[in-house]
C-alpha cells in the first residue's frame, strides 16, 4: 500500500516489458486465444443457428440484442473484454455462440435465414 513502492514496482514492470516486448506480446496473444477458446466451448462450441464449428468463424452473441448497452455498461471496447467478463462471471445466460454470417444476418436483418427454415 506504500505509494513509493507501487511506483517503483510499476517502473520495474514497465522496464521488463520494454526489454521483453515480443515475448510479452506473444504471451498476451496466447492468453487472449485461450480465454476465447474456453468461452466458446462454455457456450457449446458451435453456431447455435447453423452448427458451424470452425473456431475462427465463431463469436459470442448477446441473445437479447443488447450487446452495445452491455459493452457500455461494463466498459468493454472489444471482444477480448467480453470473453474476460464472461469467464469472470461464470459464463452467465443471455449469450450464445454464432458464426459471423449468422451474427451479421441477425444484426442487419433481425434474424438469420437458417432460423427461418
């Protein structure tokens, strides 16, 4: 709790990161990828609409179409923040996995052609 100590520690951490930048960036990329994989798996691991299971095509969707309000509420500016929030909150309801196509169709047209069949 000593402010001088905290400033000193922050300086040490900053210097370490600068000296090991590529290693730190790699570690952060791996962490983000792991959290994303865990989150998608927690919500079924495939598109809830069409069944697409290729990980690169999948995203988390707010089932109540309140994603913008939710992101604003929790101060999230990107997908990584949502994945961290979902994990921290034990993967609550109100979310699903969709592929990018089904998610964009839902966003632009209100529904996906897959769900209309």
